[in-house]
C-alpha cells in the first residue's frame, strides 16, 4: 500500500511542469488547425555524419491566386520558409502571396512545388523531425550526401 504522503492531491498545470523543468517532446505537441503534423523518424545509419535531410514540399492551390505570383501568370513557383520553433519543431506557413485576395486561377485545385528556404537539416536518428505545416502543404524528404563546405 502506498504512503498517502507520496500521492499528489492537487492538479498539476502545464506551467507548473515547465517551471519544474519538464518540456513536452516535439512529436507530442498538439497541432492547431489549419496545420497538420508531420513526424519523420529516420533509421540509424553508420554514415549519418556524412548525410543531410532535405525537406521538400508541395502546395495545393484552389481558387484564388495573387496576381503577382507565378501561379497567376501560368507558372508553378511558390516560395516558403522552414522555420525552427523554440519548442523543437519546424513550421511551414502558407506563402504570403496566397493569403492575399487576388486573381481567380480557376475553381479546380492544382498542386505546385513549394520551394523552401533553409530546408537542409543534419541527419539524426536520435530524435524525429517534426514539422507543423499548413493543411494545403504536403511534406516529404530526401536523404543526400552532405555538401562539401567551401572555404570562402
């Protein structure tokens, strides 16, 4: 039988846990709409130091496009950012161009490449890559050889 002095009698808040040094793992953090969580666990590799992970994205556009985007001019180029968050995950927002009211591109959905800035990450199997991306953005990754550094 447990000693009653060891039982916690009051509710524990997240703030109290964080004050005590507890932090939620990035893969367990809840994602809020209109975002989806993508979690990639990479396999262990002996040559991990020689590898990088390149995050790539596709975006589905329905209806509105800003006149200044390549979509509105018949092209297929959108640029986004892979932003690191202090909580340990990355976030990809919908490109600013697609948030502005703009020209009608048609009512059917089309998928385009979303070119991400800062999309190269060090390869590690110790913890997952966690990305919260807008629901219109699909994520995948490739594993590549680490580029050689230049001495410029």
